[in-house]
């Protein structure tokens, strides 16, 4: 089955005033949609790959993807996976669950220090890309990736991710990426992030 754009689990205005409705609408209906269309197009010559989840296509540096479409699947499949992930971890006014906060504190000294390091990774990503909190082996890491590269390509499990492409913030924040990052902390769905962390532990054990 070809990949399709799913509706967001909330309205475009749900993250106001931190992320504006217009940005959300364009980001979802234009940018995410375009990644999906281009991914489907890249897979046309290999229709059997439509049966695989996008995460499976990206795994192990796109091992299952033929060489001639690897570049396209890396960009557009990565764009599809990253955006699907991003919408899921956004929600306004969610407090971090106490258990997960303890995990963050044990890995990064304090919650503030974690936010500082993650924000620095997001701000320091030159050009377009993402900042991530990932589960890797038995610990959590903050990394950033260029373009639409996904942590899944290197076997790292995304727990939290921030899109720092200009399309994610330019309408409201123009060139002020630091302001966008600061506001974004208000719309992290910590319940979902905590669930993803729990699942990542489970997947390690299997
Ligand atoms: Fe984006």
C-alpha cells in the first residue's frame, strides 16, 4: 500500500500561541504531504517495498532499499518518518511524568541541563535538520541529524525530536530559531515521550 498522510490527532490551532495554526497547516498539508508523494514516487519501480513500513525502509542505513533509490528514500522516507513522529510528540501543557523526569536527571544531571543541551543541539545544527533525544544501547543521547536523516538509520530509537528546518518556524519566528526552540518546550507531549522511552526499554529486552 502506498504511503498516505494521516490527519493530525489535534487541530492546527491546538498548539497556539507557541506554534501558530498557519505554520502547522502548511507544515502538515504541504511539506509532510510532499515527502510522502516523493517517497511513493521513488518506490514506483519497486512496488514490493510499498508493503514495508517507512521505519523498516530506513533501518540499518536503508539496507533493504535498492541503491538507485536510496538517496530519494533517505530524504523523503526520512521526511515522512520524522514528521509522523514529530506530530505525535506535540501537545500543549503536559507535565513531565515524575518517573521519566528521574531518568532524565540521572542521564543529564538535571532537567534544566538536559533542556539546555538539547536546545544547544537544535540551535547548533547548521542549515536544515533535527535535534533528537535517542535511546542507544543502554543510555540516552542527544544528537542532531542533517536534512531528513533519521536516528533509525543508525539503529538509534527516537524518544524526542525537534524539527529545525526553517519551514517549521519561519512564518512566526523568521530567523529567530532560538525563540522557536524556547517556545517549543511548551508543547512537548511528555506523556508520549515517556511512553516511547518505556517502549524502547522493552524493545531492547526482546
Ligand atoms: Fe518539517
